[in-house]
């Protein structure tokens, strides 16, 4: 008997090929047969009328902390992800000396919005070196596989100490040490190294990420360390404005050319620089055409903030009168805000001047929208709060205020930050048309209080393969983007395709029934921490290493997921 047989499904195998009906058998953690499978399975799934795909591979997540304390890597595991690459954006927890733990927690808290108390309680710090961190991860069973990148921020602090935090240039000795430690990390199983060059990445105190001004020679040293260790990818996020996208891209191009190592970078369509993303897309396409493996990773929908009384941010959080009630639970806060006197006071105050959230200064009500259930990630311009206010003859602040306080403060306002400049998803559609571009940037495990993008895989299927206003893409192409494309970009050759002999990771789903619930705030983190979580409907089963981990969206208790080490 096979361990598991999925019967009669429509197989979309991850290569982009046309769908076909078949049974799929799994045994010993591998795919053993595709076609008409006569043998019975110890467990079987009836997939008639359903899609059978490989498990999804997400190459941009931040489970570096959660993977230490949690065996269930929600929300990604709820959205068909069977392998996640973490350690992106240059932030993480190894290598780390005991004296530097607080610094790395502050950096993760500021960059990825994972509160310090959660990390202080959840991390057991059984490591100092990166190989020791991997060993700690390896000791825990999970519902998905994880792969780790070496974070440049932690590496720089480990090698340079206070000089690294002060953004000093690395000297030759520093670069040599970072190169050696990068090689050590790759030999231990790291899939690459990540770095950040964006001013938006700061500690909770407002200090910039240590890697912000790393010189080309330092980046070259990291890439050579990847080569020394056996190979891996360089992951980078940048503002691309020093002094222009082409100049900074040329640095990345030279590093890749000199080291022979592939690179991926985050690509978003900013609302204030509406053409920069197109230039970067063209530059990466040109590099790839010349044999330089440089690929952009783009979001399939707007990266947007959820503003609400349940979350960590709302439009009035900087108002002095609001701060007097900010400690109250959301329902009590909503009730207090409905008091006419407090309402008048808050609405009379400057909501920007006192805000500790820099992005609030860039958010206008013309780009804020009521966020319903089911959620709408592509609302029309006329649905904005500013447009609503115009129709109602009221101030936009009043409309936003009333939306926040309705339903005992349970609702959210959606504020897209990128990929929505023209109030459509045309930028994401254009990236999907480029084979060199990678669909990703879910940030699963991060931004727990105001962003909930771990549902990107489900959105790719429901919107771009079914509902899109801009262009509906063929289902085999969207599945390829979620599976073999991301697996190969990460350096994973054993998964991402339904093929005999490969890893037994799979999803069974009903495309017509697939959908997203509205995000909910849940208190399930260490130290009583809260986070936004978003479930999906329509997944019949998720399979990891031949074991069914989820049926109809509910965990089965199986924990076959492990740390995947590069080259092993």
C-alpha cells in the first residue's frame, strides 16, 4: 500500500503544462506514481472536481522567531505553503552574542513589527553562531518545511559591534570575517544571505538598519562567502534612489557578475515614484537576458496597512485625546470614542503631528478604504473614504472615525502603500507578464499588528487565476509561479513539481470555492501577544512529505515539516 493516494483530481503539475486528470501516490515522503494508481493508500483523498498542485514555496517570510517556539507556522500553512524561506531583509537572530540580543530584537521589532515582549519570551537563545541557530531549528517538528537565510544585519553587528550599528564602513578585516562566516553558514545549510538598504527599515528607537550604507566591497564579500560555501542567493531590499535606480542596480549587477551567485530583490510600485519599478523590471530583464541571474520579487496585490482599533495603528493614534484611552480594549475604546465630547476633541486635533508611525504622514484619505468581509484588495477610487465624504458632505476624518468605532471597533480601514497608484492592480499584472519576475513578498510571520499579507498565495489563485479585472492568467501559470518558479529561485531542486521521485508536497483545492476571510486579531503569541491572522476557504487538503497536515483548513496534528539545509 502507498502511504497516501489522491484520487481523480485535476493535476496542475507546477511546470505550466496543461492540466490532466490523474491519481497521485505518495510513499516514504516522495511521489511514487502519477496516473492510474491501482494500489490502495493507507489514507486517501477524493479529489474529483478539485485541483491537485504541488505544495507552494514562499521565498520571502519572517518566521525566524516563530519557528523557534511554534510548530504551526500560521498563517502561511493555512494558505497552501509547504516550504517557507525566512531570514529576509537582513534581519534575524544569528549570529548573536549574548550582549547583542537586545539590539537584534529591537531591529526585528522596528523592521518587521514583531513586539519585543513576544520575542523576549519566545526566543530561548540556545545559539550564538548561525550553525547553532540552524541546529536549534532542526530540533523542532513543524507543519511546513523551513529554509533560512543568513541576515546581514545580525552578521554585521556580530563582526563590527558598535561600529556596525553606527553605519561605519567595514574595513578589510571586517569583510574577511563576514565572508568567512557567510561561507560557514552556507556549509551548515543557509540558502543565502539577506541585506537591506532602505531607510524605512529602522529599530523601534528610530535607528537605521546596520546594513543601510554597506559599501559595494562589503556586498561583494558576502557574495564571495556564498561562493566559498558552495553557493546561495543574495536577497536584497533597497530604496533604489542613490542617486537613481540604475546606479544602485549596477552595484548589484557587478556583485552578481563577479561572484557568480544569483540575486533577488524586492520590487514594489511606489505611489510617489511611479516609474522606478518599470525601470528596475527592465534592468533585471536585461541582466537575465545576458545570463546574470537577478530577479525581482513583487507583491501580487497592494502592500497595505490595516488601520483599526484592534490593530497597532489607526489614523487618530497620534491625537492627544485619543492617547488618553489608548490603553482600553477595542470595544471599550470604541464606546468611549462615541462620546460626543471626546469625538469632537479627537477630530479637532492634528492626527499627524503626534504620530509615532512615520507612514501615517503619507496616508491620505483618498487612499483609505473601508475593509469589508470578504475583503476587497482592489477597491475602486470612488470607494475611498475621501470620495465617501464628498458624497455625504462630511469631512473625511469624520467618515474614518465612524468606520473605526462601528461594530465595537472590530472593523479595519485598508490603506494601500504600493502597487495601487492608479487604483488598479495593473503594476502587479505587468510583473506577472514577466517570466523573470517572482511573485512573493508575503512577509509571513511579520507585521503582526497592521499588515496581513501571508495570504498572498491564496490571493494569487483567487484573483489572478479567476477574478482579476486587469487580466485573468491561466491556472497552470499561476500554480507554476507558486511552486516550481519559487522553488528554483530559492535553490530547491527536490520540490515544486508533481513528478515521480520528487518531494511529496501537495495541495488539493476547489478553485471555485477558494476565498479569503477577513483578518482577525488573535492573542496566541508568547507573552500574550496579539497578531492579525487571515484564514482561507476552499483548501481540501495540504500534504507535506506525504503526510496530510490540513484537511478543510483544520490542522490534523501531523508535523512532518523540518528545517531544510541547502545542499543536503
